[in-house]
C-alpha cells in the first residue's frame, strides 16, 4: 500500500470531523430531514464501521464495536431515534478521533506483518473505507443543506442575480448501435459489488445531451406550466406532486421582487443560469424530459457515453443525474463484502443515478459508480441529462 492511500483515508476522516465541528453544538445532534441522520450519528458511524472492519473483522477484536452494533449498524437503529442516543456531541468527536488514529496505525502494522487478513489484499480495505467515508461526507453535506434551508433569508434580502428562462436547446452526442461492456473495467479492489461483474450488452442507437439541464432551462419548464400539466407526469408522479404541492427545485426561493435565488450550504446565493439544475426528484426529471421532447437515459447509455466521449465526461460531476431504470444486479452479481450494501435496494423502487455532484469526493466519481434512491427523493444533489432514441 502506498502512503498516498493512507493519506487519503486520513483526509476523509478529517473532513468528516471538520463538517461536524463546523456547526453549533445545538445542531450537531439534530435531525434536519426524515431521511437524513444527525451529523453526530454520521461521524460516529464512519468511525464505527472503520473500526469494525479493521479490528473486529481483520484482527478478531470486537471489544470496542460489539457494544455499538445496535446503534451504528443502520438497519438496527431507526433514523428518527438517533438524535436521542447522541446527546453529548463532544464525546463523539473524541470517540471518532481516537479510533481513526488507532485504525491507521493498525492498518500499517497489519500490512507490515507476516500474515494478514485477506480483506487487506490489493488494498481493498482502505479503498473501501475511503469510498464509504466519502459517501457519508456527502450525506453530511445534504444534512447541512437541509439545515440551511430551515433558516430564512435575512429581512430585505435581494437575489444577487437575475435568473431568466431559456428554452432547452440540447446539443446532442450521437452513439450508434453496437456491443459494449458495462461495469468496472477490472475486477480489483476499487469497485463496489453492484459495479460487477463487467458484462457485455447490445446497444440500440441513442443520443445523449452534451450537457445536463441548466437552471435557466428548468425555469422555462416551470414557466410553461410544467408542474400543472398532468400529461407530463405518470400516475405515481402525479399523486406525489399533488400531495406535496411542489413547484420548484427543493432549494429555490424568490425574494420580495420575485427574483429567484437558491439556498446553498452556507445560505442564500445566486442561481447560475448555466449551472446544472439540482434538488429535483426523478419524477420532476422525467416530467422535464417529457416537456422538452426527450427522455431519461438508461444507465448503460450513460456509462457507455461517459467512456466514449471525453466531452461528456468533462460535463459530469456537478449534479447526480437520474436514469430511467431501477437499480438492478448485474449478471454474475455477488454481494461483497457484506449483503446489505446493495442487495436490499434491488427492490424495483430505487432508481439509479450517475456522475456525482459538486459535493461528491473524487473517490466515487467514476463512470461505473452507481448511486440509487427512490423516485420522490429531492434532498440529494440530483439533476437530469436528457436522452433520445437514435
């Protein structure tokens, strides 16, 4: 293992601590959204999971982790109760810092020893932990975003820019029919289980937009009555929309003059007309495509295009991009290193997203990485890129 990987692991550890310590103590154990755990739980969880794999699995020592299984294994403790179990935030920082430092030392000792657990082979354990922590760092940022949205703009606030609608005029990248491979390119330590096994698929001709849908284009959809036209929404989506009463991306606001702005992690800020829209559900993404004359891409179209086009690859990574298909196991799928990372979500209600957001760490920004959420989810940093048949 190179020192660079241990340094990257330490960087993700420190980032999780910094996000936690960057908020008032009163907010560290609060739950800001029903689908998001408190910051204190996330910090404790990443330290626990790291220690579980390093000490309990690799070294056979469960003295630290066994008493915490019920709190920090997500399936064992409901999100709505986690705030009450973490009343002393200062203890969480000390707990996490001590475990992080000890775990890095133990990993180094194991790698230098004569015998070691197979999970250390090919740097798998450290690469897995880096990516696990990266996903929780982004989820912590989601919680901070929800926190910011609970605080109104100061009196007299005016939007710092003027967002004007722009009719969608996608520039298309065309891809012909043929055979291609989907999934991680090499069966080594980097991919998660749902990226494997790499397999061959037949592709029909298709076109993918060179850029994701922008804020200005999405405003045109809103102005054209997209949220009130039932023809653009399937039955489930229309029921969701009617019940929620949504009419904008989740973090958009208007000032007293009717100008649009957004709530970012740090509060009110301008909406960049050219930036990818984000804060929309799959329902909204699909309705936009129907209005604009396109459709959502299948994730294999997305991955194929990302590998084949450097231009498309350069335009990704600013907002997760909803795909058309449910999250599903690839042929030859094998759960690893544990059953519950992917398997429970092959349920037909979770849909795939690709590409990463501005809040994603580089460790999870690769063409084969698969994110997955239910269609109504809006608190993630997700937008849309249109596709059409070729």
